[in-house]
């Protein structure tokens, strides 16, 4: 599945600021300086996209089809930074309802209210090209919640166990504004229902920005 996303509902933005002699505030001198405090970056519906493979067992094997994923909202929280380290404190992603084609399930089916969120903060040493450009690969552990609706009837399904994902995070900008790109790939099965329907092979691309 490939998803390009702008990332879930949003908390307050914390800005690193310094006071000038006249009492006004100024932006930090660089992105590195700004990330010394916790920084919120917001993702919107037009900031991401993606897809996942849906499969159904048949008499002859597994029928499969690529299903588009659409982001509803999201938030990425980075920092506070320690040295060259980058920390992802929180990542929340809310997706629009995922329609599973009847050609896969044999019935009209949807995954409703899909919500992906980070279980615990993750940290990694970043490669800094300069004080305004950095990238790192982090192992992020997520929890996923959703409901399955078949022919208009919602069915309770347990949250799938997801292995930590290696996620590449790129950040660039300055003390006033930061833009992030996040890329993740999860090969293999992500979720299975009664060994009849399953979702597999996730690709994620996420873009996020601090408010202007």
C-alpha cells in the first residue's frame, strides 16, 4: 500500500522563541535550534496519498486488488532534539473510510474510522547536511484501530499486531518553518480476518508542515 499523507487532529504548536530587547519575539536562528523544543507539524488531506493490497481467499488461491488510501488528517510531533538526535514524539494519522472492492470480498465491505498512532517515542541519530537539513531512519511502533462493515453491518475486529516499521524522516526549513517528508514500507501481511480476507504490503509517504 502506498500512502502519501499529511498527518491526525492536532495539538498546540510550541515555538522556540527568543525575546529581543524591545520585548518582541524572533524566530530561532535555524531548524536545528527550533527542534531543541517540541515542534508540531500538521498533515492535511491533500498532503498525502497511498494504497494497500486487499486479498480474498478463493478456491483457486488469493484474489487481490490494490486499494487506494486517503488521509483525513494527521499530526507529526518532533523533538525535543538532543545533539544530532531526532526524536519523533507522536504521530497520528486518520484515514478516510477504506472501501474494499466486492471483487475481493464478494460483498460490499469497508474499513471505517481507520486510525494509526505511534505507541511510544522513537529516536535516531540524524545526518545533518547543515543546520537546516537533516534525515534519519527510525523504527516506529504503531497501533491501528478500525471497524469492518460488510453489507452495512459493522463487525468488531481486534487491533492487528504491527511490527515496528523502519521510517525515513527528512526535515528541511529554517527557524520559522519546517517541512517534513516521511516514508515507510511494510512488506507482507498486515491484517487478516478469519484467514479469508487480508491486507498486505503498505507503502506510506507523508508530508507535513509547521503552521505558517
